[in-house]
C-alpha cells in the first residue's frame, strides 16, 4: 500500500510573514459511503481537520459531518430575485408609461400602479429568470468552474465508485494511518 503524502503550501497574510505554512495531507480511499461517513465523524471527534472529500455522488449529511458552515447561497438567490423584480418594474414603467403610453381597452396609462396587475406575469418571470440564471453563474464562480481550468480531482476513480478523503496531518502520522485503516480505508496515499 502506497502511503505517500501530499504537501500543500498556503500563502495567507499571517503565514506570509513567516514564509508560508505547509500542510501535509494524507489521502484515504473508501469504497462505501457509510464507511466514509463513519471515518469522517471519527476523525473530527479526534480533532483532525478534513481538508476535502471527493465522492461520485452526493452523500447526505457529509457537509455537517465535515463541520462545514451553512451556505449563504439562499441570500444571494433572494437578492438576485429582488434585482429581477426591480428590473421588471423599471422596464414596464419605462415601456408602458414613459416611452410608449397606450390607451388599451379604454384604460389609459396614467400611472404604473393602475396597470400593475397586467405586469404581474412579467414581474414574476423576470424575478425567476434573474434568480435562476445569476445563481448558476454564482455557483460557477464560487466553485471555480470555468472553461480551461485544470481538474482538481486527485483520483479519477472518485467519479465512478470510490470515495477519497484528504486529511490534514496533525501529530503522529502512524496514528492517523491506523485510524484510517480501522475506519475502513481501502487505500492510503
């Protein structure tokens, strides 16, 4: 069994004053999602930091087990929806009241609020359109998914049937290897 380690150099504001900090990462492969979850919980209970987990499909509860923060993406969806609603209101006001007022069906366009019920479908559609499309772009930017980016997946088997967990080495390497083996790791890198 190959037990090589991966070293990651992080340059942040604190570490750059001291020449950067190096983190040693140990990778463990699992062939079952339940074994992976058990290992994540065991390692977190023992104070180890899980650097990253690669899975072939979403594993329910893995984010909480890893100690990840709740996502704030719902807040951005709400803001994008408000942007779409504001755009729809501004667009319908300008088009139907300022630029090209029309007397449709004997109902003159004196104010936007009098004609607002006719604009509800437009407001709804633009709210959903802005929220959905801008959320996709936010997801791409936030996760670094853009054309030409080198794949970050360290082992192609994680797209098929294997689970890979990267653990930051803290303390004794042999103790970490033993914990990983005991919790079901089938390969260590």
